[in-house]
């Protein structure tokens, strides 16, 4: 896999290096995992905000009814 380089402050690199050594992994693996986790968290946050926006002031029961209706419509078409 082709790699890309990013610049981080020395203090961050030192912390990553220490943590990687403690976990028995490489700096690259630890940094990749940390970035993947952060990107996944950001995606979930964005999806959550979009869901809240779409939900508006609907109650849980109203949302469940809409979901159930959509499921039934999908099953009917299949």
C-alpha cells in the first residue's frame, strides 16, 4: 500500500512513540489506528447530527412508526 507522510509536533510524535512501544506495535500502526478511530467518530457524530436534524420534534414512537411503515413497504415490494 502506498504511504503518505504527515507532520506532527515533536511532542505528539514522542507520545505516539512511547505508546506504540508500550503496546508492542509500530508508530505507523498506532497512528493509523488512531486516525481511523477519530475519522469513524467524526462520521458517527455527523450522522447523529443529521439524524437529529431529520427527526425534528418527533417522539420515539413516531420515529418507530415511520421505520416500521418503511420496512413493511420494502417487504411488500420484494
